[in-house]
């Protein structure tokens, strides 16, 4: 079935202006322009529009969606499978938060008791799931299934005070990193203090510590653009590299 801009906008629940914009940015081109100058969309464009809207619901930017849809290996069935998995994960995340809210409400009404640990359980579980979704494959390959699962378990058992202290430790680490970067020396006192604080921060999540593992982790911060973006967004350009260099000195691997 063929649709004009208005017909497709009505069908999909998006504005005609949005469809024209998608056309302009080469995200969704019409199948053809008819003799009257109207954009005409066919079945292929309908399916692509559905994909665009799915990815938008999942929080993808239009630029990223265009890269996905125009990739030579793009497969719509594989994309739908991935989208379904993401939506199921999101549903689990929301279910955990709903359960925490309901339990908190019941506690406020005096219907049940709720420990401080339980008050933050949903939030911590969501953070664990987010980390697994983003980095699970890489960290499991690097450190092994047991190490990652033990780390998640340790984080899940943190008390409110321990969690707040871990956040404070990370803030202090970034502050010292800034001082070290201003000095331009990863061996400087503030840079080495930042490396020590990074080790302390890891202790909240790791059930083990070795200098080799510490050095390997910060190298991954540099090698993986997702980790690099996190540290550079938080601390400024080349923060991930500076932290790596500081930790390598701290761990005794500067010349190795």
C-alpha cells in the first residue's frame, strides 16, 4: 500500500513536518515523487519508519539511527530482536523501581517494615543491569564470569553509607586528577593521590585487587571509547589517558 506524507503521518502518529525532515536528512526517503509532486511512501518505507520510531523510543539520536539503518549489514529481523531485548530490560528496570516504590509506600503507611538496604536495592540493581548491558561482554571476557558476578554481588550488598562514601571517593579522585593534570605530571603528588583514591573506589566493587588488574582496567578506559567518553566528559579531554598513566606509576608498571 502507498501513502502520501499526510497519510503516513496519520498512520504513524508523527507530524508531516517530521517526515519531511527525515527526508531532508536522508533518514527516510520516499519511494518516489508522483506527477503532482507529492512524496509517496511504500511498504519498505513504512517498515523503516517503524524502525526509526523504535530506536527513538530507545533513546537513540537520529544521527545514530541513520548510521544503523544505512549500515551494509543491517538486518531488520536482527534489529527487532535487539529492540525487543532492550525493551524487556527496560521493563525489568521499571518493575524493580515500581516494587521499591510500592514497598516504600507500604512502609510509610505502617503496613510493613523496610530496611535502609531495601530502600536502595532497586536503584543499585538498575545500576548493575545498566553496567552489564553496556560493558558486560568486555569485562566478562577480561576478568571472567566469577569475578564480575562477585563484583555485582558486593556492590548490591553495599550499605547506604558505603555507597555514599564510594561516590565521595570518586569525586575526590576527579578533583585530584584535575590538580595533577594542571601540573602536567602523572607522577605528581595529586596524580598519585588520585590513583590511590581510584584503588579505594574499586574496593567498593571488587572482591580482589592486584596491581596488574588495576593497570589493566585503566588501560581498558583508554582502549574502549565508552569508558574514555565517561572519564573525559567528567574530567576534561585526555582524563582517561592521564588516569591510566598515573595508575601505571602507582601500580609499578610505568616502564613496562
